[in-house]
């Protein structure tokens, strides 16, 4: 069993917030690969089973809130006797990347992300693939916690939605052909920011549902 975990916070108050990018990617995967399936509560998560890239997968949205994500992931890993390096994929939001960009990594540190910190502590290491979804750095004079819990603006939404689609596609490629293939396909070099400080923007034509069991 492959474990595909999107990080976020449960509840309608967090719907479409930047910190819930991981939830949105799992929502898209569920819509594509597990349409009509009823989510079940398992491992302190909302879960559905699906077959993606030829692999049987458990799509997970931890309901522990972001800072306790390790509890959900740790329980699932132990239950399935999963090997994190090959059987786990975690999708998270990333302040360091502009809206519209994603980055695939085979392993790595938490980069200050509290959800990843808790997973690392639960697993005893950081050797597992992760996909980071850019949410843009916080504006000057704005608290970081307020920024990550803010809703994506209407102006940003087309680029953000495209990154959700790309991250879901990256999960499929990773499961089918391996993490190196996903990195080669999706780890584009970020363009320099325009002189006015605006983030790079690209067109988007995708559409996704707001989510299940948020």
C-alpha cells in the first residue's frame, strides 16, 4: 500500500487557505481516481483507497491539525509496515515558492514547516518523498501564521489551481515511474521576480472541487 498524504487543517474555516494546499491535491486525486468513494475515518485521517500509477494507494487527509500530522502518518506507516522512502508521499504548502510553482523532492528537511517537523519526529527521519506547493512568501509586516491561514485571493486562484493540478499529476508520475522522473518533469527553474516585486504568473485552465471532508 502506498500512502499519499496531503497536509492541512480540517474544518470549513480553513477551506481554500494556503496552508491547505496538501488537502486540495489529495482532493483532486480522489476526484480522478476514487470518484464516488465515501471517505472513511482511519489513522486520525479522512481516507479513501484508490489505484494510481498502477499502485494501490491510501489517500489521507489528517484530521489532527497541521502541527500533529505525524500522529496520523506514523500510525498508517506502522499499520502497513510501509517503508517511507518508497511507500510514502507527503504534499505540503511552501512559503519559499511563488504561487503556481511546485517542487518534488526525494527527501529533505522540514524547512520550518511544522507539519513536516512532526512527521519527521514520528518517523525518526526525513527520508520520504514530498511535493511542495508554492503559496508565496508573506507580505512585509504580516504575521507568517496569518499569511498561511489566509485564503487564496481571486487573482491568485488560477495560478494556485494550476499548481494543485500539477502536484496531483506529479504524484501520479512519481508512483508510476519513480521520484526521479517526477523531479525531472516538474522541478522547473523559478523565473526571476519582475522588478515590481510581483510573483511570476502563468496561465491555467484546470478546475477542481473545493474538497471532501474539509
